C-alpha cells in the first residue's frame, strides 16, 4: 500500500495547489516491485505514457485486471486534472466507473470527480 500512498500524497498536494517537490523527490527514488504503481509513478514523472500504464494493468485474471484498470484510469484522470485537461479527466473517470469495481475507493472518488467536473 506504500506504493499508492505516495501517489495519493502527490495527487493531493498537486490538486491543492501545494508544493509537490518533496513528494516528487520521494517518487523518483521509490522502486516498487509492483508493476502498476511503478508505471503510474513513471507517468507522473513523464517517463511513461497512458498506454504503458494500461499495459501494466494487464493480468490473466480478469477480475484482477478490472481492479488494476480501475486504479489506473482513476489516477490517469487525476493527472489529467492536474494538467488542466478536464475533458481527458472525465473520460478517464468514466472508464474507471466502467470497470464496475464498486468496492474500490477509486470508483467512488471517480463518481465524485465526474459530478464536480460536470457542474
């Protein structure tokens, strides 16, 4: 969970307009053994593209893949918001909801973000 905690911290700071330097520094030195959080971190650092993150979400177990995609799409939506692209963010949040992984916090948060964007 430490992997995702660092990502959440960065997103929270960036969305609040705070200084993200320390969070980015931690992300740069963090070496996660898990493929998906590593791909998300690389995307935050501009070392990976959305297609790389989706590829990292792949899993032979379809349930696990949907869970990975829920996480991936949500954070891709957050990064889009940070970069000022609300259209792309809305598309990623719609994809988050389309996974149907209702028991993940990213699913609920994506619904809230969509409501906020559409107001």
